C-alpha cells in the first residue's frame, strides 16, 4: 500500500489502524464525559438546597483539634 509516496508494510498499517482506533475511543470517551458533566450540572441545579436544622450539630461552635 502506498500513502503519500511512501510504501507501508503490514506492521505500519496495523499501527495506523491502532492509532485511528485509539483516536476514535478517545473521542467517544470525551463525548461521554461531556454529556455526564452536562447532566450532573442540570441535576445539581434542580436539587433543592439543604438547610441546617435548628439544634443540630451545625448550630454548635466547632471544638476539638480540627476546629
């Protein structure tokens, strides 16, 4: 097989196919991550905000070595 005036043997063709496969896999993974991020931002904006209960642990001042 000749590409751009260079003859490719079987090993180089396999490497080219592998490289294109990795590129396709990276594109699909990137698209899935972007879709998940978009879904998560929408989900977190629809989630009601939690308010601390009176008399709960958040109403006391922090004590101990971690403040």
